[in-house]
């Protein structure tokens, strides 16, 4: 199964909750690594560390690295880059997901914000520009739906290692295991 | 096709961006109505109005109504209630989505936050408690993936009426229609 890493670009401190949600989505939907470009934000680091400690891993994250360096290293290792953008090829109406999966390569997913550098759209950076629908919504939802479809829904049944807390699915109430 | 409304519970002003993202997801993924329980937040109202004016509708929203009133009215009209929660039946590993769709009824989706009233889990309020995976992530991603699957992916090809701005999907660059 190809490996997925998620690169969050354009984080500002007022975005802390949104970037944290992007990180949690990356982990919950099967990515193995999360990278925040260009910024160090201790609040986000603390939240991710706490979630991994309680709910399990493995899940790597890095911060404060230039996006160019991340992309360069990723491509050097043979991975492809997918840029999620409202302007891209529609995940539902085009065959872009099939073409991405056909490569069989590891995927770096770039999740931006409203004003990303124009270079993100060019073949120098992104192998695919993908729109999770061509309507405005959220980087959190775009990443979740992209990964849900990429893994054919299977990410939602993933078991994590080293958990201290685990939820048992239930039609009523809260059933939590602790160890 | 059943109608979907989304009820956001537990909004606080520091959540403005997250609640706005939930609203945009509701619209983009095929819900026809968005309701913020118990709170009036002009910032969110302005954002939603602007998006509907620019990108089209129809999309209704209401604020500052008690959740009990919303649920009561919904049930009186014969609709069912689905509560999205990390503790619920797993969307992937259970048959809960099939059972929801089998009812054929309109669905009120309740999107909460970390500490929802215990009543939300009981049959007095929710017909189904659904987990978009049993790992922590975000109300934004939970709603998106639930609606994506509910509509069999078709929401992402929905056309909106009365748009002034529309994106043409593209593998490179930004292609925007304006009228």
C-alpha cells in the first residue's frame, strides 16, 4: 500500500484549530506523516503528541521545514505530489483518482489555504491538482474525503498501535477501553 | 432523494472558522439547510450569505434556535435524526449507513463538539449514532465523509443555481467563470 504524507502550507497562528483538525484527519484517515511548512507552533505539536500518546500510532510529524525542501526530498525518493485545490480536476467527475493510484507511488498531499503560491499548480511541484468538488468548503474536509476514497474507505477500520484509549463502536452511549 | 439538514451544536465564538467550515461542507456536500443551535454569530451569517450569493444555492440557514425545538419540529415532519459522534456505530465496519438510507426519510444530521448533552445519544433524540471512524478528528471531516457516502459521491457533481462565480475543473491553473 502506498504511503501518504500530508504537507500543510500557509498555517497562521489564528488557524491553530483548523491546522490541528487537518493533522487529526491525516492520522485518522491513514496518512503516516504530517508536516507543517515554514512555521513552528507549539500548540499544535502538543495536541498531536497528546493524541498519538493516548490513541496510538505510528504517526510522524515535523514542523518548520520549507515546503520546497519537503517537495524536493519527496520527489527524490520517487514519490508523487497531489495538490488539493478547488480549481483542480474533480475527484468525482474525472478519472484523476484512478490515474493517481495507477502510479502505485507514495503520495505527498499538499493542503493549502486560500492564497497558495502559483507554483503549486505547475508540474514542477504538483503531479496532480485535485478538487474535492469545485465548490468552496475546507482543507479539513478535502483531505478527509480524498483519503477516504484513496484507501477505498478502509482507513476508517485502521487499528492503531500502543493506544491507551480506544472507543468500542456502539449504537448508544460511550464505550471506551483503557489500558 | 431525501433532504438533509445539518444542526451544529456547541458553537462558541472562538470556533468561528470551524463552524463556518461545517456550514460550507453542508452546502458543498448536498445538505439543503444549516442550523446553528442556541447562538447568534453575525460573522458566520455574513460568510454564508456571501458564499451563497457568489457560488449559488439554494441553501437555507438559521441561527439561535434551541436544538430541542429543531429536533422536535424535524420529527413531527417525519424526519430521522443522525448524531455524528466518535462513539457511534462505525460508518465503514457496520451496516448503519444502509439502515439509515433504508428508512428513505429526510435526515437531520447533528454535529456536536467534544461535550454534547448525554441526551443526544438516547433514542429520544437520535435514531442513529454514527462514527466516521472511532478515532478523533473533526466535525468538519465527519460531516463531509458522511454526506459523501450518503449521496454515493454524487454531491461533488452538484450544480448550484444563481451562481456568479463557478470553477471549471482543470489539471493546471485556475479557470473561473463569472456572470
